[in-house]
C-alpha cells in the first residue's frame, strides 16, 4: 500500500505542454501564473518534455496526494492526462477532478461544455469549480487499451488524424486541409459491426464513437449527447462518395450530417468493428492509436471535470 500525502488534496497540479498549438507559451504561462495568484489558487506544476509524458506526471502527482489536475494544452494533452488517471491504482478515478486551460489547435473537448479559450475566463471557471462526472470510453485494439474522453473512430477520421501531424503548422485550418486530403485519397473499407445484438456488414467511410459532441476541429458526428449517460454515441457513415463529402461538408460542422440517408446512429454500451482485408486507422481524441479491428466500451461517470 503506497503512502498518500493528504496535504495536497485541495491544491491543483498543473501539467502544461509548452509545444501545444502555435502560440507564445512563455508569455501565456506568465499570464496563467498571475491569474492563478490573483485568485489565491494553490498549485504546483510540471512541463511535458516528451510524448505521453503527461501519463507519468499525473500518476506521480496522484501518488503524492494531488486530486485536482489542470491540463494546459490541447486535446492531446488532455487525452494523455486522462489515460494517466485511468491507469493509476492509487485512488478511484472518480476521486480525481480535471480542469482544462485550452492552448491547442482544435480544442474540441471544451466545445461541448462551451468552455471559452480566453485564459482569464477559464481561470474564473476553475475558481468556481462547477464539476460534472463524465463517462470515459475504453478502446481495445490488438494488445493495447486506450481511454478517451471525447470522440474516437475508425476509418476516414483515423486517416485524417494520421495526416495531421505534418500539417499542424497551419493552425486550426490544418484539420480542414487533412480532411480534404482524406476526401481525395482515403479508400473505404468493408466493416463488420456488432452492436446492440445485431451485425451490420457494409462498405463504410468511418465509424465514430462519441462521448462528447465535437472532433476534427469542430466537426459534429454525434447527436443528442449526454456525457454522463453510460452510453456511447455511435455514428456509422456508410458508402459515402467523394461527391457526398464535398456536398455535405457544411453539415459535418453543423451536425446535420447525422440526418443523411447514408448515416445511421446508435446508442450502446459496447461495439465491435472487424475487417476482412484492409486495416484502417484508429484515432482517439485526435491521437493516432493504430490500425485494424477495434472494440469499444464505456465507463460511466469515471472522472470529474470542471465545466462552465
């Protein structure tokens, strides 16, 4: 049994990614520190130094007694913080509270809760500490388990994520560029989907597994979301053509795409997607996870999040 120092349970531990987004981090960090000081918020902090460093940083923080975590960065930073919390064994995950100061390129998770990108306004939200217990998704592929707090998927969206890293220098428009690239070059796959005691076999553009509403820099593939329902919001986009994608591009951002005749939606606690020949890309929260078959489940109200 590990010793837990209870002196830190009311303090915040900040995990900041200094490379997130295309912004002047040094200037922003000074502003964040001053605003936290103005609110008399007690905190310690650490900067990420390599890929997925957030995982060990948050686990070490929990080990020494911290229960309140601030993720400073983008959706990827938050994703790795969540994975660190879900894989630690010191406390129940529901004992942990996460707040987000968004400095990323897409900042998709915050959009569901209408959390602003203005740092002063976000610090005020942290100070008020209005929390919600949110579900967390569990994605299993090959021998790996990945947790996600926003949206995961297989197919076209995974392909788009695979192209994003080289395009992030273009800022928020990088998602649109990657999406257009995917329209031209991504080849659909034949999916075998097991969901709600039925099997669907179809030529498929993608299958999306959502807890929250937005992904891909503001696209909406899920409908009528409830982030604490214990149910995944699944959207299956069937045999979309290039022309279908081009014509319906505005609907990808408005959320009306779910009403298209080639799109079906479900709510479920679990789903399996298998493929016979091709191995499309899998993404979770905008992070590339791998390729091939995937199964997805959900853990109800797994982590507390600070929202508006």
